[in-house]
């Protein structure tokens, strides 16, 4: 008799939203939003994602909100307006992978872990036995306990998926 396979689901963390300056001197500057968060983008305080050298960007230009499922952009009465995918908007839903232009700066918006893994025909099927699940939990616990940064070397030449996944990670 084969014992039943026990499977313990590890609850995923709530998905976050990533807003990133796409080009220029401040390229790579990011804001990470948890569900219920908002970020105000502009050239100076009280904005929370600041691009200080953009003279076309209002002090507080637009607001980006994230409810855990959907992102929304709202222009905050900026001088030059806010564009979503090249179209002027006052308030709009922001799909995953969208670009927003405010002033002379482009921002990219991604949902964390949005892209599903590729199907791998050579993948080995791992049966989640109690021992395998205990090993996975122990590994996750050890990794979460690290106090120093964890690095990985990824070969983007092997698949375009690497670049996509990096954009969707914090």
C-alpha cells in the first residue's frame, strides 16, 4: 500500500507593484508598493519617488496606487500632464508592463511575479512527500534567516525570460 502524499501549501506573499525610472540619470530608481500603498511621483518633496533634475516634471506630478490586484495612476494637476502608453490620462488603470511618461521621464510599472514559469520538458517531477516538503521548508527558513544579501548569477543569453523575471522582482 502506498501512503498518501502529504502536501503543505506555502502561502505566497502578497504581490507587490514595482514602479521604476526607465532611463536617464535616475534609471533604476524604484518604488515598491504593497497592497494598499500609494506613491507620489514628482521632482521634489512631498513626492516619495523623486526625479529632481526633470524640469518638465511637477513637484508632485502623479500618484500610483496598488490594491494587490490592480494599479491605478492619477495625474495630480500637473503642468504637463501624465501619459500612459502615450495617451494623456487624468486617472486610469495601469496594466502590467505599462510605461508612464511624466515630464521628460519614463517610468515602467510591473507586478511582482506576474510572468508564469516556462514549461520545461526536461524538468524532473518532484513528488512532494513529507520529507521533501520538510526539506523545502528548512531551506526557505535558512534563506530567510540570512542577514547578508543573497546573490545569483543569471545567464540572460540562455533565455529572454531572465530579463522579464528580473523586472518583476524586488
